């Protein structure tokens, strides 16, 4: 598996390169968007990791240009841009995922694995949450006791954040950062989460007082 990494912050680029190479990936690192763009047409890449604010050609523009050429390499944006408009722009240009800096390298590993599974057509997107509960990450479909449960979009997003951090506590700040991007009233987060909990068997989502919420499996 060969990955293209576009990141103009030297220390971060080297850290990510070394981490991914230790995992067995081949990595080509670039700090300039135009250099990365040209490389995409010189080599075959299984995944693109793209920063947005880079010299010559920013990440959004790069992905837009290659999508116009009908290139379908899966792409993940790695960026410190946290506004919801930026997230929307990333998905509009055709990315598969969007990771906000700073991030843990272990989280990056999980996101890469998930994106590559989707790109290969692997149906392992089905997550078993126990007690006859499954969630299809690809179709955003929740099933409880073989019955489909309809979720609102925010409820889907919250469940997916909990699944992504399964067996770890998710704080209100993490929900805010990963779903809304901008400030949202803590009461709004609690209401949305309580609505989600009502659609699941009791104790599927557990409250860790003063810390946050967790799905343990």
C-alpha cells in the first residue's frame, strides 16, 4: 500500500511518515501542493493524506482538480481548520474523511484502515455493539433485535463518534469538535445524546459522571 502525504509542517510530516512506514505502508511525503499533484500522475497511490494550507496548491484545490480528471484515490484531509464550513468544503471536494489537528497517530491509523476497507469494497463496516445491536458505518443503519431504528443525522454522528472511540470515554468537547466544529451549548449535546440513548437498549451508552460517555464492548 502506497500513501501520499501532503503536509508542510516538517516535524509532523516526518512523524506521520515514520509511523506509517512502521505499519508497513510506503509513504511519499510532500510539503508543496503542486509537487504532490504532479506525483499523483507519476505514481499509483492507494490513499492521499492532504493538509489544506500548503504552498502552491492547497489541499482542497488539489483534490478538486484530480476529481475533475475522474481520479478516485480515497483522500483524508488533515487540517487545523475547524469550522463546519471547512468540513463541508472537504467533503464537497470528494474526501472520505476529515481529521482535525492535533490528532493521535493511533486515531490516524484507525481512520486509514476504515477508508481503505471502504475503498476495497470490504463489508466489514458492520459494527456489532452487542445485545443484538449492529450499526452499518457505510449505510448509517442501526439495527436493534433485527429491526431498523431510524436515527436523525446528529444522532448518527454521535453514535459514530462513540463507535470510533469505543471503549474510551467521549467528552462533550470531543462531540463538539468532531460533529459541530464550532461552539455548541452543552445542554444541546446532552439533549441529542439522551435522544440517541432512548433508541438503544439501556446501558448501551454509559455515562461516566464528570467525564463523558462510553460504549464498552
